């Protein structure tokens, strides 16, 4: 799940991932059966929790 907060985006993952670090990029997409995956946006990771 992703939500807009204070001019940025906060992404909540379903499962914890290792190796995610500030400076990497997150890509948000919507899977579609007919058209394939549709990219909704991307952003640079500023911090992790």
C-alpha cells in the first residue's frame, strides 16, 4: 500500500524485505492481465523503518 504524506509517498510492504536502502528506487505498478503491468510512478527511497 502507498499513501501520499507531506509531499512524499509512504510505502507499506506486505512482507518485510532485506536489502532495501535509502538511495534505491521504488516503482509502483498495477498488474493488468491484458495490457501487462502499468507503471503508476516511481520515487527514490529516502528512509527505511
